[in-house]
C-alpha cells in the first residue's frame, strides 16, 4: 500500500494501491455507463413487479408463470386430443398400419419409454442381465403388436393384476432332479446353444430335457411364447451366459417381475408404448 498521488505520465490520481511497483489509477467509469447501469437496476425492479419470479404470485398485469404453463399444457392437450381419440378407438395393429397414427404413437411411446421403462430396459432398450433386450427377435411372451400390448398392460408375475403373464419354473433341486442330473441337463442346454463347456452327460441330459423341460421350452428348445418358456437353443440369454449360470437357473430359478402399466398409464399410452417397442426392430 502507498499514499494516493498523481501519476506522472497520465496525470490521473492513483488509488493508493501498489503491486510490484505498479500503481492502480483511479479512473472513474464513463458517465453513460453508470447511468445505463442504474437504469438496468430500475428496469429489473419493474420487471419483477410485472413478471414476478415467484410462480404463485401474479404480476401487476395479472401475469403468472404457472398460469402460462397451464395454458401451454392445455393447448398441447387440445392439439393432441383428436389423435389420442383415434388411437383409443383402434387396435395396435391398426395404428401401425396408419402412418399418421403410427408416427404420433412412436413419438409418444418414445417419451413414455424414457420415463417409465428405461430404468430397467435401458435408454436404448438393449436391456441388461435379468432385463430383456427389446431390439432383437427374441420374445418370451411373443412379439406381435398385440402380445407386446398385453405384456405392457398387465405385466409379468404382477400380483396386482389378475390378467398378468404368469409362469413359474420349478426349482429342480427341490427333490426333482439330483445334482448330477441337473448338470447333465445344463450340459445338454449349453450344447444346444453352442456354448463351450466342460459339463458331461449330454445324452443323459437330452433324455432328461425331453422328460422335464420340453413341455415349456419346446422339443428342440425353441421356446414356447404361449407358456412364457424362453428359447434355449441360441446365444440370447436373459441372465449371464455361462454353463454354471444354467446349472443355477435349473436348480433354483430366478423369476423376474414386471409391473402392469394399465392402471397407471391408461389404454392410449399402453398402445403408444406397444407401437414404439414393436418398431425398435424386433417386433414380429
């Protein structure tokens, strides 16, 4: 710090501050700049009075951000009402066949999917372990538009809906098959899927599979969508792909649960979701 003094070169008084021999000039701001700054302060006070920042308070001329939002939402709903009525009065297949309705439904379904479905199936619907991939042609309960609609509407093993999709794979370790027999079946299934494994007993496993598993999964393990029996003869797996995972699933199966969305979203939204999911690439 130093005393105020006049700078010899500019003739301007200094502020008295000095850093490393450099003195700070006390140069006032231009008058026009100051008056502009003061005017913006006055303007901001008036603006807050007319357009208050608090949404529950109306402005001097009756403006309210909540009222503006409510009007925007009402206008959007009015614009969508006609198309939503058409969707409500048509089946999912009919909606897909009509390009105008299908385009509207896909847009609405994409938004609904991000809000309600992406948490389990992923933002791109690619799924994860225990959560099905919706982009391929593998469907446990069928991939037609109507099948997808039913699954979304009523869920899977959803106790609050009497029409929910329901099946239970028995725990074969509970007195049905021995540990050795379970490993034989697992070895056979792994062979069908083209999986490398060191499980023995494929022939014994084939016989056991025919006796205990084919009724739900098909004679060639091709699956049965009517019963919710997944195909086992390909490389698509709901849980991690390994021989030991197959052994565990046969011995003590995991049963996933999907909620039914009919009560929460309503029929029109379910149809939009079904159209969107069907159009991801794997719909039948």
